[in-house]
């Protein structure tokens, strides 16, 4: 089986005896994402989201419910070993979990291993060795490039090289962990010299996170045709950004303190296997654009490398929260605005012999639609703060304020398939200290 083919675990008629899973927008039985969770007062362990519940995978394993599926030892420190399993073993585990949760006869044996998700804490699911952020959202690259370099928005390398930089793994946090407004150095346009203080241009970035499964040895590359074998799954990623720090510091070496104070991810690894029904052909490049160089070009990747995901951003201000109002939608757009596929960024990353490891995280870069209703950052929505947006309750925003909560969501859908979601990526801004 290949990475875009489906099996009985994707069947649209499949339902679970866990009632909340049936019709669940994120976690029906067709999803089965992995995560690291703690039931109240208990140690962290590996689990699987099913509806509003979490199945304790380690508990099921200890109770011999996983039968012949061979699992790596768990150490309570994340899903790295699961991500690294060979694809055949991952499929076998997925089939077994699907049967356990579909078959009414398994209810009595499996039920003791279910926990209400609302009573659990979700953690960053893996030990992230390295984090790399790319820049594949071409409309974002154009929009931001125009603000930083009006005459020269898209640099000439963009259509040849999947642009990326090495980010910071230590400050990645799971959804719901608040983010502190960072203090840093910036130079106001009218000032002669820089000042130090809390950022006044705090922003979010809507990105997909890509979890690396099997790694590659230092000195070896990952051929584009094999790249999907190294991708374990997906999440949402909010690459919080301090635009004033960024503008002052980013040349000549790129993003640094403007980006590394915190990044927030959705806590579930939605597996490559779960995403099989939601594969699309990579949109054709515009007339006149160069073809990808041979090491980045693969027929199967061209046919199946894009993702049928709809991405959304919501904002909940402190005033809205106090008034009991629903979050306001800031944008909505497709993930097909990626100029490079996930397989291309993986192949490119390893093309010089750089070794990727299980549990590494790649960010795609901000994914913006071509039109304003799908822009993936505040900087784009407000044209660098010049045109503040007005929220349904009359509040305005040029950039994010203390107490604001940014919520990212993503839904995968395709004809004949049950839709799945990536789960929420949500965090609130605390004032600077
Ligand atoms: Ca970014």
C-alpha cells in the first residue's frame, strides 16, 4: 500500500461504540490521532483521540488488547517511537485500534481505558529534537515581501528552493499554554536608535506542522519518491511573531528573537495514514514558473502531494470572553496555497545529508489564501497594522492585544470520505513582565 491509498479503516460507514465519535468534527473513528496526555493527577501516557474521549494506548497494550501488533516500549515521554515505526506496523496498529473501537463486542474490555478528554491535560506529543520552519505559502511570501521590500517582494530563489530556517524546539508548547508578550529590541521608523520593551506588533502565523517519522542517517539524503515514508503526521502550528523585532533583526541572518519566544501546536499527531483520503494533486505552477529541479520532482508527489485541508483562524478577545461571545473568524482558506509540497520540503531538508530524526517538527510557513478572507497572519490582514480590522463587537485590532486568544482549526474533507480535523491550536496572550 502507498501513502495515499485507503483501507477499511477509512470506510465512511464505519462507526464507533464511543458515541461521541460519530459525527465528531475532529476525531471520528476514521482519524485515530496519537497524543501524550495526563488524566487528572496521573502521569503522562500515550493515547488516541476518539470523539470526546482519549483511549489509553499504553493501558490497552498492558492489557493485551493490541494482540499481535508489535509496539515499541513506552517511557511516558512521548510518541517518538510510535512515529518511527515502519509504515506496515503503523497500519497494523491503526487497523487494530479501528476494530477495537468499532466492534461492540470489545466495549467491555476497552471502556476501562477511556478517559474524558475534558478531564485530561494534553502535552507536546513528542520529544522534538529539532524544529525547522519553511516559507512555502506563496501568497504569504508575496504579501509580507511587499511590506518589507516593496520593489522586490519575492526573491529570485523562491521558486527554486523551499526556503526555510532552523527554529527553536525548546519553546514549543501545546495548545492552551498561554504565551507571554515578549520584550525585545526594536527600532521605531522615526527613531535614530533602537529601544527595548514589549512588542507592540504581536502577531500569529497560521501554519501546518509536519511530524517526522523515520529518520535518515547523517550524510544520506531522502529521495523525493521516498519522502512520504518519513512523514508521520500533521498538526496545526501557530508561529507567534513580534513584527517590530523581526523588521529590525532579520537581516542578514533571518528570524531570531522575533520568533523563538514561543510556538503553539495542536497536541494530536494526525497520521499520514489518516490523511490518505485527503490527498490532492499539487496545483499546477503558474505559466512561466520554473519546474522543480529533478531532486524535488516526483510524479506521485505531483498527483497526491497536496492536502485537502481547510484552515481557519479565530480570535477571542477578553471583552468577547467576558460577554460570553463566540470567537470571531479572522480567515478561512485552503492548504493548497503551498508552493512546495510536504514531501518536497522533507526531500530538500535532507538533500545535503542533514539528518532528520523521529519527532522532529517542520513548519510549512504561513499559509495564506490569495484573497484577504484567507490571509494567515494579522500583518497581512491589516497591511502591517495600517488598516485595523473591526471585530463583530466593534473592537478593532491592528495587532494582537493582551488577553486575546488565537484559535487555529483545520478540517480535512473529500468526496466519499468522513471528514476529520487536526484538533484545536489555541493560546491566550499574557501581558509582558
Ligand atoms: Ca513562520
